[in-house]
C-alpha cells in the first residue's frame, strides 16, 4: 500500500491538476477545443492510472493482512 498508494495518489493528483488547469482555461479565459489538446488526454490517463495503482495497493494490503492466519494449523495429536 505504501508504494502503490503513494504512486497512485501522486499520479491522480497530477491528472486532477491538469484537468483543473484546463477547466480554468475554459471557463475564465475562453479557450475552447480542449479535446484537441494532448494535455487533456494525458490528464485523463494520469487519473485512471492513479486510481488503478491505488486500488492495486489497497487490494494487496488486504490480501497480505488476511493471509497471515492461513499457515497456522491445529494438530490434534502427534504421530
């Protein structure tokens, strides 16, 4: 979770910052044709990759926490 969570959060925040900058350009400076700019697609890609990395780290942490008890066996008698 530490590695993938950090990378996912940073990637998502970078994509969100790009999307926020493009939205400010559109609404305050009247710059249109946003989907013609490669920065728009890079922002969306960064947000999607960030979400996937965060979820992968979260699921990995859940699996690691729940699998610790699987290797403990109760032996009724020793032969």
